[in-house]
C-alpha cells in the first residue's frame, strides 16, 4: 500500500477507485479525472498567440468561448507528434487560484472512461522518472501498461506557465 | 421538525437579538458574521430560512444572495433581508438578486417572528 | 463583546453610533448644505431608534424618533439645516447617552429639548391623512393572482400564501392551469398556476396586499370587493362553478394598491432594469453581430443579389441595435464624482489641509461597468494627491499660493474614449527622486534618457509606489500598479504630467464601451488580427522597393514626420514570407504614432470582444480576442502596448545613431 498522505491529492472514492478519462500522447497513457472533463472535440482550427508560453501556444473557439489549447508534451519534455485521424481535444476545467479556467488538451487518441484502482497505484518515484516529479500525482499500473496521472493544477499554475518549458532535463531511465 | 434558520449579520448584538427572538419562537438558529461565512454555512446545510443583513464586510448580502441562487441546491430556500431604508430601489435590487422578502430595520422581535412564520408557513 | 448579553452589546454599539452622529453633526456645522452628512446623521439616528426599540430602550427610541424625524425633513429638503438645529440635536445626543446608560427621571429634560427642537424646526408637523376608508357594504374580496415564474426558486411557497389567505376568512380557491406549458417544455421549478380566490372576510384590502407584500411588484393581482349578493353559500356546488367563470385579466396599468400606482408613475419617466438583463441583452447583440458577419461572408461570396441586399439590411440593423444597446448601458459620471465629496472632506480633516473639490463634465456618459470599476483607482489617485501633492496651508501661503488646495476631477469624451482627469495644484512630482528611486531599484540605467511621460510611468511599476514616500503619488501602501492594472483591464491607459510647484495631472483614458468595438481586420502571415478602428489614422502601401530600402531602419516619413513602424510578421515570428504589397496601418494614441506592417487589410469588422483566458493574461500584445464569421479566432491588438514597443525601438535606433 502506498502511503496515504502522499496520495491525498487524488480523490479516490470510498471503494479506492477513480473514474478517469485516459488518453494517449506520444506513446504514453495519461489520465484526467472524468469529473473535470467538459467535452471531447475533434480537431479545430488553432490560432497561434504570439508571445504565449509554448505550453499554451494557441487558442480555439470552444462554443463561443476562446480557450487555450495546451500541449502537455511540452510540460513533460516529450517529442511532438503529428496530428492524425484519431487526434482529439479534451476540454477540461482547471481550478487556477479559485478561478475556473477551461483548457483544451491535445491528445493523439482518447480512450473511454475507465476506473483506476488505488491498490495498483504508486506515487511517482523520487528519482529515475523522466518527468518533473511535481507535475505527476501518481502512476497506476494496469494490464495495458502504466497510466500517468498528471497534476493538472501544477502544470497550469501561474508560475509554471512561464516561458521555460519544464521537464526537459531529466534523464530517461525508465 | 424544528425549522432551522441562518442569520447573517456583522453586528454581534443584532445577531444575538435575532437568535433570541427566533429561538424563543421555537426555531433552531445558526449564525454567520458575513456573506462569506453565510455562504459557507448555507452550502454545508440546507436551511429552511436565511435572514441576512445587506451591509456587511467581505461579502455583502446582495452578493451572497446572488451566489446562493446560482446554486441549484439552494433554489427555493427563502431569504429575508434586513434593510435600514424603506427604499424601493434596494428592495427591487435584492428581489432581482433572488431574495424572498425583507424586513425594514428597526423592527421588534415580534415582527421578525411574524415574517419567519409568514415565509415558512409554520 | 460582553458574553451573551445583547443589552450590553447594544450599549457599546449605540455609543459608537452616537460618536459617529456627533462627528457628522460637527462636520455639518461647517458645511450646512452637505447632503451626505445629513444622510449620515439621519441613518445613525434611524439605526439607533430601531435597535433601541429592539432592545427594550423605549424611552430612547421614542426620544430619538423626534430627532430622526427632524433630519428626515432636512434630508427630503422640506427644511434646511441650521446651526440652531444642529446645536439642539447635539444636546439631544447627550440626552440619548444618558438614556442608554439607564438614567431615570430624565423626562423633563427630554421634553425641554424636544420643545427646542420643534422651535428650531419652525414648521408644524404635517398630519398625515388617514387614507384608510371603511367600506361598510363589503362582504369580502374577489381576487385573482399569478406569481412570477421564478417565485418558487426565490423562496416563495404558494401554498403558504394560500394558507395565509385562509387565515383571513373562509376562502374558496380555484387553480387556473390554462398557462401551464406542455410537459416537454415544463420547467418544474417554475410556477405557472394562477389562482382565483373568493374570500369572505371583513379584513381590509390592505390585509390581502400584505399577504403578497414580497411579490407584489412582479405579480399579477386584482382585488375587487365582493358584493353581498355574490357571497357563495357554504357548501353550494353552483357557487364553485360561478366562481370559475371567465377570469378577468388584470388590465395593464390598473394597479393593485399604492405600490402599483407608484410603479406606474415612475414608468412614465424611466424604467429600472436589473444590470444582468442588460448584460444578457448585450450578449445576445454580440451573438447577433457574429451571426451577421457570417451571413455577410456567405452573401458576399455568392452572386445572389437579393441575399446580399438582405444581408446589408441586417448589417445596418445589427449595427443600430448595437449602438442602441450600448446607449442603454451609459450612465453619467456624476454618480461617480459625487462619491468623492465625502472622501475629500474626510481627507481634509485627516491631513489638516484645506482642500476644495472641483468637478467638471459630470454629464459625460460612460458604460456602467466602467463607472463601477473606476471608483477604486480614482480613490487611490485622489487620496495620493491630497496626501502628498497638496502642501500644508502654511507652506502654500509661504509660496504665495492660496491656502486652500484644489483637486479637480473632470471628464470629457474624446473620440471613442472618455478622459477622466485628476488634477491638483500642489507641489508636483519630484522628477529627480523618482529617477533616483527607479535607478536604485534597477528599473532604469543611470545613463538612460527618459522623457517625463516615461519616467512618471515608472511609479506604476509593481513595488515602486509602496516604498518610502518618494513622490506625491507614493506612500500609504496603495500600489499604483494596482491602479494601472485596473485601468488596463478596462482597455484604458494612464498618463501622468507634472510641473514642479504647480501640481500634477493624471489622465485616465478609457474606451466608452467594453463589449463591442469597430475593428479593422488584417492578416499577418496566416493569422488574422483586429486593430481597433478608433486608433487607426491611415493605411498606406509599403511597396517591396520601399520595404527593401527601409531594411535596417524602421521609420517612415509621414508628412514630414518620422513615424516608427513594426513589422508584425517579425514581431509575431510567423515564419512566413511577406506579401508583395504589404500595408502599413498607422495607429496612434495621444500624440504617439506607430505604423504596423501587415500582409493584408481584410476590411472593417464589428468586433465582439471576448476576454483572453487567464493562462494568456501575461501576453501583453493583445487585449482580447474575437470570433470571426467563419468560426475562427482573431486576436485584438493592444495599441497602447504596440505604440510603446515602437517608441522604445525608435529610441534604441536613435541611441545607436
């Protein structure tokens, strides 16, 4: 069992389960809490915002609202992949200092909503992970492989949306 | 079941007076010192009636009423506001915000109890 | 607070209240016409009376009632405040304190004060007419009512209202379901049922109105006397049917009691509309404008002349509707300025200075939201002027200035902007000290040449103004950067001017409206951008030849003036090649100009401004974004920011020789 304190940012239900939407990005599987997902969209025309941080380099028109489109690959120092037939945009609500902000996340492919088990989860290792530890809330092992639960709040926190793309330096020992 | 009433007012003495009047009439009374506290308490428990002042620090009564009415769980909860002015504008504004009714300060305890009974029907 | 004893708590609060009333009265003695003070005194007395009654201080309530009444008359302009009146109420105050302390045997003293009060008022009490008219032939009332649709959401329980009617007498209640919508459209939380009630009672009409007191203004209600022969016999079935007959709808304007009449009288002059409804209207107009631009695009792309003519007609209507809606949101700045009288008065007392407030252009109209949001920044600026700008009277006298300092608040419209100016005749901003401070903080280099305008902008730098008292705009911990941010949030800007010994002038330029602007749509690389049309001075062609010639330099000669220009393609790093015929859009703010080199000018565009996401707020070049007719997004250029970039670039070039 993982230490409880370290995992308390994940809202497991009483049965130790978490409903998530899993999606693929550059070969990795990420998952965000299903409750925060607003909508899954086909690709939309992007408008580049000159001068914006590379993480949120463009905006899209989401039902009359103009929302940033984020590429988590930039936060996790992963290689860009070309858009394909399965590419989607996952619109999620992020709490940013008490203000709810809608953000579109690029995904290479979106899986259905699944349930993760707390028993199979572990906290991110202190060393040896290829990403900045503070951006990952936990890892969950499944038959199909490892699922990464990114810390969306940390990724979009006012300090980390600056101009330096985070996470590029950690050595890959996975 | 005893009806529960939340009183929101920044004046401690007025809160006390309201509590004494309403609990004397058999209601269960809870207190909050401003809109922020009122909102938090109302979200935690659904009250049968909320009695609120309008002029308060941190969050005034109008804002609190608007916030409460935004929440589907608070639909239908009667909200009475206390106002010093018998001014129609303030009443119109508070009603537009979603208030149920008002009581003009100064009032005597009986008036408050009467209003509570009127709105709650008990 | 003293434990659970409300009476003790009341004594403390009442004491504080009386202190405030006393202060108000003393101030009023210096400014007899100050209605803010009159109102403050009135409110204090009113509250004291009310809470006194609530806590069992009847003698106090009764006594205070007379003083409150006197000030109510002053408040309503029936009586003017006099020194004698103030003196009497001041002595009445001491009496109130005695009553609060529980003194006994004070009646004689109290009566003497009240006699003086009456004399001071000098006007006989008007006896209110007893408007209640007895109706001897009445057997009861026939009423018909419908509640507003949102009544239940807002906490009104119709069943409770019906119970309350039943308490007045025997009631026959029939529900009318004629306006209940189809099930598919039914919103379960809304109230669509109407009721007809025959009420046998000798209670007056006002008792029925009291039942509906909280919803009276929004509901349909008719109350008619029931003739004796209409009284239904107890238990008679026919009577029920008779009461079900055709329901008379309330005639418009036919009131139900005094409230309705008052509302009607007001309606002739103006209509009060909750701000949210205006906002909702503005949103709809915004969507209409977007839909219209889509229609225009479709019509313009085809050959259907009829379609094109309809599209143009709708374009005209949408534009007019936009303007009409915008006007609805405009309010005069008088309401904003009015709030400063008290502030200046307080500041004068706090700082022991003599300050006069002069206002100008109060009829200038601005968007309501702007008025609300400008109050705090203006308070900061005015406070700073009074605190640090104006010299103490003795110093002013020594300088040969009038001992009374002047703070002038003025407003005027200039093109699409409204200019709000705070001007004082104090000592002005100490240029050298601002410079020294900025250098010490590393904001500028010692060698850097700065004009006054630029130098004074530094006081808006975060952390600058909260430091030690350097300029008349610093101190108090009030960050001028907050002021600047608020103003920029309104798409406005701040200019500072100062003359040593003569005073400083701070000008806020704010766009008249927030929601929709006329824009010029341009293309840079593959993306489209909006330039606010109000800032556009002219559009020129930049031939390839000229472009080549100007390489390395970035100024053009415009009617004998050198104007810096920015190649947006380069600024935005589009990575695209320039179009063969680029355009220069010359934009300006105040006296500053800058040319923006774009690839193509697409045309005029009604721009509905949408805010940038919180994640993009650190991007300074854009004030917002808009949705285009084809569903794409165009960013709106921040002209103030681009002009600043252009000026900086020009100075760099000049410095480089």
